[in-house]
C-alpha cells in the first residue's frame, strides 16, 4: 500500500466564488466566530492580517467532527487567478500521522451566486498504521458549509 495519497471532494455552494475566496485571503480571523464548532482560534505567527501575503504563517486551533481538538501551524499560499488557497502543514497534531499534508481549497465560479468547491488533501503517511485523513476532510467540509451559511 502506498503511503502517499490524495482525497478530493467536490460540491456546489450558493456563494459567489470571489466572496468565498476573500474569506480565506482577507478575513480568516472571522472563522472562529463563523464556525465555532470547528475553529476555536486563528492567529498570525508570521506575516500579518493586513497584507494576507503569500507565505504567511498561521496557527489554527480546531476541533474535528469526532470532538478531537488539535493545533495546526500552516503556511498559506494564494493563487488569485485560480481562486485557490493551499495550506501547507508545518507543525501540529496532524503531523503525528503524516510526514507531509496540504489542504487545498479551489473555488470555481458557476454563475454570480453559485460556485463549485474542490477540496483536496494531499498527504504522505508516516507509516502504514497512520489513518487516512478522512476526519480532516470532514472538518474542512463542515467549515466550508458554515462559511456558505454565513455568506448567503
């Protein structure tokens, strides 16, 4: 069995693509209020909230759907042309199971009020007994649905 893999989930949301993308690029500090079930705290560790530049480092305190609390220090990359956010895991609980992990949000406009969300987790397990990252996919799906509800 391979140790590396990719999970992908696609679904529509009733939010304009630019509006959804902007939430991650410029307003992620609101996520603990928007989605308190999944996100407890987000803080900037490198960079700042104002520039939201490519390469900024954030620390996320999160809760998975099964109630497990965790911390993830990540470096974020933005691709404005593709409306894509890539979060690269640097430190934290998730790296107890994975050598590398990336969380990718891609927003594809369908019309003025409808978008396709493509969520991808790329990972390399530490060993064969490491679990597949399904609970993290469930977490980002829940977060996405909360953002959709907030932005409607």
